């Protein structure tokens, strides 16, 4: 009827999980592309560049230090200023911050294993993914090997946790 004002409130449904996941996935895609562009522009996708950084007794290339400092300079103020004030991220249900603060055997073994792989190949997971666009066969083998290593490590960790043993 004309002129009648409804006393029913309009109920707006909260965003669905799928809508949140879509936004989260688009943000993950965007940030992944941004990281890839940054790694490519800074030439950190070139294994020779990374090996040059690791060669501290030879022709040392300090470029990686500046890339790391750039990332820290951007992230650190956001971490210290925003995260303590927010209860959850814009697109997620919780912050995924590290809960373990102790250096344990798992961390040391993982870090050493990662360092050996990084030192031998001159590439780590982020640059490897960024290098997919080059179609380099070596990169595909590296990524396949990385996935296999992650699956094996996950199985080993699960079996250790289930048995109650420690390394």
C-alpha cells in the first residue's frame, strides 16, 4: 500500500564463507603476483645472483641484503602498529602468527636442510614460483622436488608426533 511504512527491519545476511574465501584468494593472487614482479625486477629469480650473495669469500654480491631490508622496512611498521590493534585481519578469521618462540631441533634441521638446498641451487620457493613463466625445465624439476620434499617432511613429522618420539 502506498504511504505505508513497513516496521520490518531489513536483514542483511553476513558474508558467506565462500565470499570471504573468494576475496582471500584474490588477495593471495594479487600479493603473489606483486611478490613475483618484485623478485623479477630485483633479479632475485636469477640463481647466479643468489649464489653471488652466498659467496662471501669470493665475488660477493650484496644485492639480496637490500631486497631483504626493503621488505623489513615496509613490513615492520605495519606489524608493530597495526597487528596489536586488530583482533583479526581484514579478510581472514585470525592472524597466523608463530606460536613457537623456542629454537628446537625441528627448526634447526629444517633451516639447515633449506639452506643446503638454497645454497646448492641458488633458488628458494618464492623465486622458483616466479620463474615458472620462463618455462625453464630446471624450475619445474625444482618445484616438483620441493613438493615431494614437503610431502615427505609432513609424513615424517606426523609419524614422529603420533609416536611421541622426538628427533
